[in-house]
């Protein structure tokens, strides 16, 4: 419970307190509803009770009844009304619980998603994206439906059971104690035997779900290779085992939740017969026994479903406890570390007019045997075109990621116009950068919205949009090949475009931003020679009004560069 409490905000804790008060009220209402059975059955079995029972006679006189028949009808209507109102109160309480749970789950999803997005770039390199998606989209929902709601249900039903047991204890303490020991003890014993097993199959379900997400993600992301290599059946087989494990774990958990139900329902009926025989052994007055027997019948009618529901909820809680543990750990593990500066989009751009300087910079990935580069020195002048070349694995992309602040150097320093770059001003520096990678992400939207990515329709600058299209040689394609022009939908990740067309849309997106630093990471690799020459001519035209940093394998692509940085050397030092 302390884990749930730690995940609640102050406002949510207050709402939880109000919800608990509502649940207590419902339990009291339940008590009154069940208790109202006694006077009704007492008068029904023996009308003389009106004159012999002081409380009943007082009510009879105060309300001005003149016949036992009319009073009995009144008691019947009152009992029925109280039971109906009790059910209505339970419905309201259930709605409030579900509403609270849903809102809490919403806030947890938002918080987890926000904390993920605010992690440094290295976090996403080291974590599997399918696992992150599973936690945000899947496990939070399971936490709500199969953990928090059962917890609230246990609290609610426990209060109701305590109220009903308190009532039958007043009527007959020995029978009440026996009822609690037998029924409650039976459920408790079953739970004690299966609780560790529930934890194991809960872990099995969670691990199987992680593997399922990972396999589906890999297959769909690499569908072209899957098709070309004929590996469809392989991925189906890989998916089949964790899917079967998950289904088996869920089925076992459901079976465990229902385990005592059928045996104890029969046992409860036998218990009612025992109550009748027990009361008759104490007295031969059947009429006097009838109200107590009826009270126990109604109490049993209320207690049995609640006992079963409590047991079912407790098994769900145990089965899904691993979900709470993982989300609790994840939220605390991704909290901003002490000294880490939060993302602040309100910062103005960091002034950049002279140079970017790397001084004795080094970078190593966690767990790597050697650094990507060490004691690296580099100066990039503003409004110059700089080409970066080197064999695969030489560290070209890593160097660029350090330059634009996605990765922090593990040694050395970066200066922008003499200002040291650090966590507190990295976002201000990144507002100067437009980046085009080799692998372009396109949303399932129009080409217009993909170029003006993230800009509301009403704020799209059509002049800048058309200029970006012209510079990337997309104009003829848009006018002649797209049925709806700029409003044509591109499909998921631009699936309807060729590799070169996707690349040009990505470059157009960067040009639309019109930022002073343009980074092209193998951005022209998918273009044919003629189109590459057109795009490079456009970049050359704007080259000395912007700082252009280009990574390329082909030296021809860097013919207009003012400076070449070759990372093939073992020292990887450039002055």
C-alpha cells in the first residue's frame, strides 16, 4: 500500500480519503438495510410483537398505525426501500471508485511518458523502445484494472462485511464468531497456500508480455527484411511461446480467484441449515427462531458474494503486484537526478555567430571497452560547410550527436561562441539546430504537415513551405504524382514514398525550420545522383548563410565543403 500511496499526489490522497468516507457510508447503509429485516420478519411471524416489543410498539404508536396489517406492509416497503437505496449507494460508490482509478491511471501514464521524454538521449539508446511502450500503454492499464480497482474493492467490501458481521454478532455472538472463523478461515487458508504461486505466474505474465511487445515491434519495424528472407513463420513461432505463457498465466489466475467459490456456496447452504438446527436446539419456538434465521439468510446472501469478491480481488492484487513494483521503480528511476536541469522550452536561442569549439572532448558509451573518441579538438566556424568522413563505426554520428547536445561528452568541453555548453543551456543551443538523419521518421499525415512538423495548420508559413519544397526538388513530384498535392496522406512512416522521396521530405522539414545550423547525417544517401546534385546545389546556395555539418560516405557529396574532418585516424584529433 505504501507504493500506491507514494504515487498519489496530495489532491489524489484527499480524493482517496473522501472515497473511503463514501465507502464507510455505504457499509453503514448496508448494515441498516440488513437490520431492517429483523422487525419485518418478527411482525410477520408473530403480529403480537407489536405490543410485546417496546421499540416496535413505539414506532407503531408514533406513526399512528391502527392495524398490524398496514404496519407490516409499511415495514415491508421500508425494508425493500432500504435495500434498494443500499444498492444504489453501492453503485454510486463503485462509479466513484472507477472514476478515481481512471483519473489516477491517466496521471500515472502522463507522468511516466513525460519522465521518459525528458530523459537524456543516451537513455533511449540503452533502453528497448518496445519495453517503454508496454509500460506506458499496457502495464499502467493493468495496474488500474487489475490492481488499484481490486484494492478499492477489497476496502469497500471489507467494510460491508465488518458491518454485517457486527450485526449478526449482536444477534448471536457464538454463531457470528463461528461464521467468521469458518468462512473467513477457509478463504484465508486457500490464499496462504497459493499466494507465492500467484506471484510466480504474475512474473511469468509480465515477462511474456514484454517479449510479445518486443517480437511484434521487431517484426513490424523490419517487415521488408522479414518478407525478403521468408521469416514470417519464424516470428510467429517466436511470438507463440510467450503468448501461450501469458494466456496460461491469466487463465491460472482466474481459476485461482474462483477456486473456493463453488465448494463454499454449497458449504454456506449447509451452514444455513446448521443455524436453523442450532436455534431449534435452543428453543422449540419456531416463530421466535424465524427472524434470526432470516437475518442469517440475508446476512449470508450479503456476506458470501463479498467474501468471494474480496478473495478474487486479493488474488488479482497478488498476481499483478509485479506491475506496481515495476512502475514504482520506473517512476523513481527516471525522476530528474539531483543537479539535472529540467527541460525549459521558454529559453531563447543561445547566441551563435562565431564558432563551435570542442576542447579535449571524449565520449564513451556505458559498458564500452574503449571510447568512441578521446581528447578530441575541433573548431567549426559559423556559416561554413563542414564535411565529416570516415569508415563505418568511426564515430561520425556520435560526434555530431555530441556537437548538437544530444549526448554529453564524458570528458572535455564544448563552447558555443565562448559559452560553455551544459545541461542548463543545451535546449537553448538546440533551438539553433535543424537535423536530418539517414533514417527519416514520417508521421501518417499529409506531406504539408510532415514538412511543417509540429506546427498547427493555422500557423504554417506557406511561403517558407514552398521554398523548402523548391530547394529539395519536390515540386514536380508534389504537383504531378500526388493526387491531393500537399494534402496527400503519406501512410505510416511514409510507406507510400520511395527512399529518396522520404529523404527529401526530411530535408525539406529541416529547411522549413530555417535555423542557423543544418546537420545532415547521411541525409543524401538515398537520393539518385541527379537529385543529390540538385539538393546539394540548393544547400551550397544557402551554405554560407548557415552553418552546415554534413556526414557522407561519398567524397563527391562533400565537394562544396570548406573543411573536411576525417575520423579514420586512430587518434581522431582535428585542429
